[in-house]
């Protein structure tokens, strides 16, 4: 698996977790429980942003390396 595939899989996993938390939040009868699942869904959004940032950084680094070769 190359780095692009790895990052793609990471993002898929994070989106799946976020979707599960959103479903759980909608199903929760208690506002307190809904708030917890909403926070967890938000955390997964943050986790999605991280590999996207890594992906951009890696592309930049690889482009710079190509220029040097």
C-alpha cells in the first residue's frame, strides 16, 4: 500500500466513524447523550482534517523532490 492509498483508507475510516456517531446522536433520547455523540462526531471531523493536511504536505514535498532531481 502506498502513502496515498493509506491516507485514503484513513479518511474513509474516519468518515465511517463520524457517520456512526451522527446516527447515534440522532437516536439518543437524552440531550446529554446526544451532546456526547455530537462531540465525538466533531472529533472525527478533526481526524479527517489531519490526514488531508498530511496529504497536501506530502504532495508538496514530493513535488519539491522532483524539482531537485
